[in-house]
C-alpha cells in the first residue's frame, strides 16, 4: 500500500528522511531536520511570491484554477450569483452555513443599523484634496475607524469581533460613497435604512435633490451580484495582507486598511480601473491589433487578463458578462464593450495569450458595467473593496481561531555581505 510520505535523500550526507504528506502538502518545518552538518540551521523552502506555498488551512473558499471552479463554503459561485444576495453570501462566508430566515433577518438588521459613521470621519474625508483618489481616502478612513472603536483591539473577544464585523460590512459603502461625494463636491447623502444594502449604497452615491432615492431594481441587483462575485477568493494578495497584519493581533480596522491598500495595486484590485483606461486608450476596434503588438513586445500588459490561479476562464468573468447585458438594457450599451469583446476574441485565439494561459479575469468586464452605471473609473477599486470586505473578515477570523496560526514571520535566504568591520569615513574610498 503506497504511503502518504516523501522519502528524501540528502546527497550532501547520504542520509534519508521520510516526510509525511497531508492534504497534498508537506510541512515546510519538516525540512528543518535536513542538515548538512551540526551547525546547519536546517533546510528552508524558498518560494518567492509564494507561488507554491500554502500559508494556512482554510474552509472558506475553494478554487480549481484549471477547471475554472470557485465555491464559497462549497456552494458554486454561479448558484450564489443567481439565487443569493450579497448580505446572505457575507453571512455564509463568515458563519460557514447559509442562514435561516430568522438569522438572515437578524443579520440584515445588524448591518443596516451600523451604516452611519461618526461625524468626525466626515471632517477627516473633507481634509483630502477635491481630486484625492477615492481608494486613498477609503484606505485611510478604514484605518481611521480603529480610533473610534478602541475596543476592537480585543480581538480574542467574540462579541467585540462580531461588532466590528457588523461595522465594517455596514460602513464600507458609506465610506466609499462619502469619498465619492467629496470628490465630486456633492453634499453627503446619508444612509436610508428602508433600502437594501446595495440600494442604500446607490442612494448614498447618486441621490440628488429627490426627497427619497429609488434605486433601479436591475442596477441594484447587478451591484449585488458583482459584490457576491468579489466577496472572497482564498489567499489572494490582499487577503494575505489581512491575515498577515491580523496575525500580529492588530485590530480588524488596521488589518483591513492594509488589505485594502494591497487591493489598490494595479496588478490586483486596481486592475478594473486600469482595464477601463486601457480600453479608452485603445479607443476603437481598428487600434486593437497595434495594442496587442505592444503587449507582445512586453511594453504593456493586457489589463484584466491573466491570473495566478485561473489557467482557464475566470468563472466570475462569465457571470459578469451576463450581468453586463442586463445593465446595458437599462443604461444603454457601453461602446467600450465592443472593444473588450473584440480584444477577448483576438486574445483567445492568439498563441501569445493561449500559451501563457491568459484569459479574462474578474476585472476585465466589471469596470465596463460600473462605468455604464456612472461610477467614475477611480471608484472601481473601492467597489472591489466593498465586495471583498466579508471575505477579508472571514479569513481574518478563521486565522485568529486557527490553533496552528501565530504571528506571520517568514524566513529569508540571505544573499548579502559576509561579516566585515566598520570603516571610519576618512578611510573610505
Ligand atoms: C485580481 O489572486 C487573486 O485571486 C486575485 C483576484 C481576487 O479575486 O482577489 O482574482 C483579483 O487581482 C485579478 C487579477 C487582476 N490583475 C490584472 O488583470 C493585471 C494584469 N494581469 C497580470 O499582471 C497577471 O496576470 C497577474 C498579476 C494577475 C498574475 O500574474 P502571475 O501569476 O505572477 O503571472 P506572471 O506575471 O508571472 O505572468 C506569466 C506570463 C509572463 O510572461 P513571460 O514572462 O512568461 O513571457 O504571462 C505574462 C507575463 O508577462 N502575462 C501577461 C499578463 N499577465 C501575465 N502578459 C500580458 N498581459 C497580461 N495581463
């Protein structure tokens, strides 16, 4: 009977070691016993950018990149996008099970009644330049929230964690909308508890002089679906930041500010903004071949394409494409969609992209929908952050409750100078 183990022979010493294999992995710590001599620290595993390293055991999200599979707590993403709501999906990610009707009512009530932010945060947001990027405002405001809820430092207290989770899920749309209203010089539109989570977000974003904002149901549902699709994605860059900062037992606001900062990067959640800028730069179908050439020459990336895990089509991109048609029925068709579709058609048949397994990811089509709904391009990463908030919090909480976890502190392979003595300045060449 084959054993779930790895037999390793260290050719430096001729010694053989047997390492257990569990869940398709070996423990990197088991390599430490492999030494070339008595004063040897022991073998490390070297994995820049963690291309092949599991940082944790998690029960939240499952991805099969080769088969384009994404499941939250075992439920396929396409079923959740069709049948669930963002708040129900947030509950699922955080609690591990779909809620009963009563539990969902209680959950929605809790989120709805935490949407207002302290008036001093408005002053904080007012302090930014009018043209401050809303993601910079958002990251700062999330960090600033930690000063309003000092009890959030009690990360070991379940009730405190629950309160901060309610606050962060509830207040991120408010912070996002306030950052936008500051950007466009509009008065802040306060939360309307009569509306759904996404309906209220649209209200705070776009309410003008009407007494009561009425969200368009198709657009309200489209945003809800987009938030579901963005809700979690296992150990991506920003979630790793959430877990890493959270592992020092920093409060969840500070940890989530770090996660949002990581998401801001153009290779991650900032890609949706860059996709729109790329499509605008291309400008017409006729310009696509020249742009593809620039990509092949390594001059630019095809933003919204490629993924560390998905070496097949990102399942979220398929659902977003379907949602786009429903939105365009209301908003009118975004002309950039034709450029995006042609770009995708060309890329999917071009060996440069096929050989590198580059397919549209979640960011390729989302921005086209957001723009059609009159969100400015620099709000796109903020929209991604709202959607990802429950995932970050679920992963943060799972890390805190995981008895195997402790403060994250990777090792290194040192490549610097050997020991040397200090040289007085007069003797330096
Ligand atoms: C998200 O991790 C997650 O789960 C993230 C996310 C989530 O939900 O949290 O899914 C959200 O961040 C989606 C990705 C959004 N980013 C972009 O769309 C930016 C453009 N894409 C990339 O920069 C890139 O594809 C990454 C960052 C997404 C993945 O990069 P990898 O896995 O490190 O792959 P790589 O950079 O090593 O690329 C492998 C090859 C390289 O070519 P060679 O050096 O082998 O010749 O593919 C090329 C890359 O140059 N390549 C691209 C490309 N992406 C990779 N070439 C052109 N255009 C691209 N978009």
